[in-house]
């Protein structure tokens, strides 16, 4: 009589059985506080008075606050252009403007017919070079202290003293 064959790391073959089906998993349900319910809507700005914003939400007019993450200039621009804003009403019924929907092209991202940058001070920083070009002229500022202008005609005017300073002045 032959011995029963053994499977590696198992008992004799005749002692192997199908595993019993696992009992169904039961998930313990623990009570969780319900998340704060809020409502997010699109609105238009009817007016801005400091940090208070008057919104048109549907046919209703509501008072809202500005979220700290939203810059006041963004809301002023949305108001001036009639763009929609995102407003959220929390569980207490208070409205907060949390963002604005952009409907105009953004300089540096989309191409447009014209851009106007209006500020007290504009700073452009580049590590190697800044180039301003049009169809017929260009101005290049290079990191090695060089300024290059190119055009068919270059005009420089001064109401007072027009001073050109350099160790060497070379004219064509």
C-alpha cells in the first residue's frame, strides 16, 4: 500500500478541504456628525460697500461678506464687467462670496486685442532677458547690463536736460 502524497507545507492530500465560506462582513456604523450643509450659487454683484457685497441671487437681493481668500480687486472687476461670482450660504444662512468667474482673457495666458495694466508701480523680473516687441520695433533688456532698441526711427525727448552718459559714445 502506498502512502498518501503530501503537498509541500500542507498535510496529506486527503485531509485538504474547501475552506468554509467567510461570514458576511458587517460594518459597524458609528454615528458621525453630519457635515455642515452649504449652498453654492452663481450670483451677480449689485454693489460693494467695504467688505459688504450686495448680490443678486436669482430674483433675490442678499447681503454677503467677502471670503478672505478673494482679493477685493477681483470683486471690483467682476462688478464692473457684470461677471458672475460664486457665493456660498452656510448652515446659518450667511452668504460669503468665495470666488469670481472670469469671462475676460487673462494677460500672459490668452491672446487678446488689447490689455491695459493700471497700477501705481509695475515690476517685471527676469533672470536673463526682458523683450518687448511689436511688428516693427523691439526693446531688449539683458542681464549683462545691456539695453538694445531696434526700430526704423527712434525718438528720445526731454523737457529738461537730456543726458547721455557713457565711457564711449559710438555713432555709426
